């Protein structure tokens, strides 16, 4: 008795066909798994250290602490800043001093501004001082309000050059002792930059009969 298989084609049967060899799951030994785990953690730690190092380099670079010789550069920079601050403070102080000190518009000054000539020998001649408080040398000359004998006085010197910051002594002498005189002496600078001419008022006593 033969067994029949329905719809079976004998041609579909391959003689000598070998069934496929399916891969089977291979289990790693425990020691190898431990080595792989150690290598993984070592690699992870190395990457973390590398990232931290890069972060530190970035921070140091931003703060200017990375370049060699940075301490000396910082010291030089601090010294330069201190020098600049000192110069600025000096310039500010000088500017304040110059702005607080009033500039004298009139260079020539005469002291005293008023004299009286008497009859005694020690009062017939008096000395005044003419000073140049301006920044430059100038030439000056004296101008009397009265001319000739009507002036009643004479000056020595009555003109000259005066350096900046210098002064000169001028003698005013009573020329006539009989009649009393009054007048004004102006000391005129030769440059308009020196400002107005200072003046000296004088009076002489009548010495008739003395």
C-alpha cells in the first residue's frame, strides 16, 4: 500500500539537499564581558577629563591667564595704568590750579598808588616800585598829567624795559618847593596785551619860607 501526497510534484524534491545551518547564539565568557565593561568606563572617564580640560582652557583664555609670561604682562600693564593715572591726576591738578588762579589782565603794577612829598630832606624824594606780572618782557614809559614845570616832580628812570616777573625802583622827586602841586603819573606799556597802564597820584607841599 502506497501513501500519496496530494499536489506533490516529484520535481520539487531536490536530491541531496542539505538543510540550512542556522546561526546559534554564542555566549561571551564572563571575563570578556568584564574587560569590555572596564574599557567602556575607562573611555568614558577619558572623554570627561578631556571635556573638563577643554573647558578649563577656554576659561583661562578668556581671563587672559593662558599666555606665558602673563604675570609680567599684567604687572607692566598695572604699572602703565598707574603711571597714566598719576599723569592724569597731575594734569587735572595743574588745570584746576590754573583755572582757580585768576590771570592778571594788567601786567604792570605800581606800589604804592599814592604818595605825598614833603619839605624835609627825607620827604622830598620817595621811591615807588613798578612790577611786571605778565608772561613777557615789555617796554614802559611814564606820562605825567602835567607837563614841564607844572608837573612839579621828576622821575628817575622815566622809561625802560622790564622782564616778566621783574620790578624796578623809581624815584619821584619834588622839583619846586615853593608851591604845592598835585598830579598823576601813568606808566604806559608798549604793548596792548599788557592791559591798562597803572597810575600813581602824588601831591607836593608848599615849602616857601622853610
